[in-house]
C-alpha cells in the first residue's frame, strides 16, 4: 500500500515538474485516463491522495487570483484551482532571481540565463511576461544568442502552448529576423526554420512573402523544408491561388526545379492538413512517415 502511495506521488510530481502547473481537474482526468481500471485511481481516491500531498507540502494548490498571477496564469474559470510541485516553485524563485539579467546584463549574463532556462526546461516553464522579455532580446546582434532564444520560444509556444503576452511585438521581431537571415545560417541551421514555423503558428502572411523571395533568389529548392511543417499549413493553404499562379509562371518560364519545389511545399501542406496532430509527437518530426509526395517532375511549359 505504501509503495502504491509513493508511486502515485512520484508520478504526480514528475508530471507537474514537466508541466510547471496544471488545473486540478485536468490533473485528475490525466491520472484516471493513464490508469484505466487500476486500483487507487478512482476520482475519490485521487482527490484524497492529492489532499494528503498538499498537507505534506509536496504540492501546492492555488486558487486565489493574485497568487496565480504571480505565476503568469490568467484564470479563466472562477472556480478552478491549479496544482504546482513544490520543487517547481523553488526553481521558479531561482529563475526569477536571475531573469532580470536579460534586461540589465551583458552578453555573458544573457547567455548564462538562457543556458539555465534550457537546463531546467523539463522541470520549469516560463510565464507570458518572461517570454515577452525573451522576445525583446531578439534584436540582439549575437546569432548564437538569437538561436537559443528562438529555441526556448519555440518550445514554449509550440510544444507547451504558453505564448508571450505581446503578440504584436513578437511578430514584428520575427519578421525582422527574416530580413536579417534570408537564407539558412551555416552554423545555426534551425534559426530561420524556427522563425518561419513560429510565424506560421500565428498564420502570418510574411511566410508567403518569404517564399516568393526564395523563388526570386533561386533558393527555394534547397530551403523548401522550412515550409514542411504543420504550423505553416494554414497560411500556405490560404495562399493557394497566389501560389498556383506563381508555380504556373515558373513552369512557363522553364524554371522547372523551382516550380517542382513549390509544388512539393503545397502538396505537403495538403497532406499535413489531413493528418491529425499527435500531441505526443515532437513538432519538428511532424512530416515524418507521411509517405511519398506526389511527383510533378516532367510537367513542362
């Protein structure tokens, strides 16, 4: 019986450490669904065990709006309470203490803060206000620092569903980065790709404009993978007419390689639009195992 209680506590703390926080009802639902028919995982038993963990100060259960706002949580349901692992609160205090260096520190300070965030990425999540500060640093001249910033932003926005509070500034910074990095960086190969995927997540039309620039620069065939992602599906599909005529022009001009690359991008968007997203599948692997892309080579003017 003791082992069952310990296993339960370990599972709850591991889950909360990864998520940062979760609504109490969502946690209970997760535990029930993860243990169908298992003894000790009825709703009543889970509620009792969570109450015991709260009394033992292994977890915190917060409901007050002011307490939740300190953790960047905007309460949507007046009756909802949120559960935190105590160790995640301690990590939060640590990150909060050093976080201001992103505003006041030098380049070494900023890189160390980002390394610290990445060190605890599986056990800690940033709140929207903290993400806003990361966004403000995207105009930094250090490409390595920008690459790290984008990685953290991508994982929070795309994988964890936590968005910066100021969407307008985020999109402005991302568009500026496309201007600064119009092609794949030789060392930081994911930089431009993450910019495009983040813009796609917000359905920003800058993606279509960048695709057209890639066509004019003659680099679309080698950069086409940047557009093969579930996050770019909607904006590419919505631009279907414009992209159809662009491909049509390319074929009439005899630019078959670029036209084929554009066709592959559109085909991938169509395939991904029909493929349900697995929440447990890494987003960067979203195009794996999709099968053969229809081949349009040989279509000439």
